[in-house]
C-alpha cells in the first residue's frame, strides 16, 4: 500500500494535465467552429457574444449575450446552449440540443420575443454558403427538426397594430415529407385598429400536415401543396369578441383523408354561439328578430378535385332556439386552387333538406311582414293562400309551414 503513495501525485498531475489538454482542445475547436460559422454568414451579417465556453469533449458550447444580425433581421438571446454537434455544411449540420433563453427576433415589420426555445435534433442541410454579395439562406424549407418547444411567445406587428401571444407551443417532426404535429396552448390575438378585435383559443392541435413541404411550396410557387395523407385538427374554447361578444365555440374537431383526386372531410362544431353585430351594423340575425345563434353543426363532405365537385352527406345544424336542419347537397364549379372565389363560381346541382322548426318560421314571416308594412297574420294568410294554389308540388309542404297550425317538419328538393 505504501508503494502506491508516490504514484498518487503523478496520477493527480496526469488528470490535471489531461483535463487541461481536453479543455484546451475544446476551446481551440470552439474558436475554429465560430470562425467557420462567421465565414458562412456573408459580408452583411454578424455574430457576437459576451462569453463562450466549450462543453464536454468539444461537442457543444455555452454562449451568453448573443446577437446575430443581417439586413433582414436581428436576433438576440441572453443565453444559448448547444450540444451534440455533428456533421458539416455538405452532409448537414446537426445539433442534438439547442436551448435559447430570453430571445428576441426583430425585423422591419415585426418583433417576436420568447422566454425560452428548446430544439431537439435540428439539422441544417443547406449546402449553399455565403458569397461576396449573397448571404447564407435561412432554409426554413429544408431544415429538419424532431421537436421544438417555445414558451411565452409574443409577436407584435406595429403596421397592422396586431399582437399575438402563445403561452406554450410544440412543433414535432418538422421536415419535408414528414407528417408533422403542432400544439399550442393559450393562443390570443388582438387587432387594435378600431373597433378592436380579439381572438383566443385555449388549445390547438394539428396532426398530419407536412408543414415543411407547405413552406417549400409557398417559397417556390406561391401555392400550398395538396397533401394526400390523413390530417386532424382539434380546437378548444374558441372566442372572438370586440366591443361585445361575437363568436364562441366549445370544441372544433376536423379530420381529413385524401388521395390525389379526392378529399373526405368530417367537421364537428360543438356549442357554437354567434351574436349579432348590434343595431349599428345589423346582421341577418337582427333581421329575423334574434340577437344570437346557438347550436351544434356537423358536416361530412366528399370533394372530387378532377370534376370540381363537392358533395355534402349530410350537413346537420341543431339549434334548440330556432330549429334543426339536415341537408344533402351536391355542388359543382368549385375552384379548389382558389377557394376564396367559391361564392362566385359554385353552383347547386341538387339538394334535399329536412327542417324541424322551433321558432324560425314565425320570425321569418314577421320580418317579411314588417318589410312590407303588413300585419303578420294578414301576411301569413296571403302567403298561405298563394302557396296553396301553386302547381309546384315542392311548395306544398312550405305552404303548410305558413299555416297558423303547429308545424313540426317540412321538406324541400330542388335540382338544376
């Protein structure tokens, strides 16, 4: 045992020298990595920091007071930790773990701030390096990310006076060709242009979309790609309000399965409430004597992209205060690549509906009578007489609904 005592100082010395050597190697490698990164940024971009320390075996680094700047944006972070660095610019720069704290991203049009960003298995597969007159591309369309977590995000857009906050957001499996996920808690948007508008969603979840593919398509062609795999969307506690409540939905659930030529979609809205916009800007609800609509909506549809057709099978609306509607319909001339003009182009091919009235028929008749400055009972009797004398068979049930007697159901079919 005594023979080992002289070896202990040598062992300690070896550990100290070895540790110093590893640390020195790590520092030199970190310095080289920083120099290579700066060289890749281009002449108009810069990267600075207050302190930089290498992590174990030179596989990562810890930076403080980081600033990255280029003509399009400035990014600052109080603290940045990188780990698991592998790969290169040609094969893909891989970062096993990247954590940023107190982050701010500033552009000429907006500012984004976050308490914390944590990225896992990030790959930057950009092969294009900066040249004398071009900066390195950001590559949001080509990067790969297994998981990204974002806490307390705030987006401010001064030009439109818009503020967006997200309490917690998680992105999973981001990358071209991947089925990604997006989950958000406590989303709130406020537009401060008069009149102020506010939108809030307690929880959002998307499963299935290829977000990276969508970004790449927008960058390359300006259009979204048509995805041919299953997708779902789930929203809880959606609210829109201004100087008064405008819309509330307890739950929205949507699922979609697609092929190259056909989309099948199923959507359910639970406890949807829509308020009228007030006497200063009356809506159709005001015209029929209601101040709000409350009900549940369920729609199943099949879209034939080649034939530009949509079939509802069925659409149901259950509104306890107004009545219940069930409808099967087919529409054509649907521009799937530009859905904004659907109201201008869509044509009803056929429709069949069932209506169980609770109060809507009386409200509609009263509104029509007021518009004609006629007593409601007199207008009802005149309308009943006109419909009853009609030779059009589908009008008979509607004539019955105009009769003062209690009505429970009416049907109508049309085709063209």
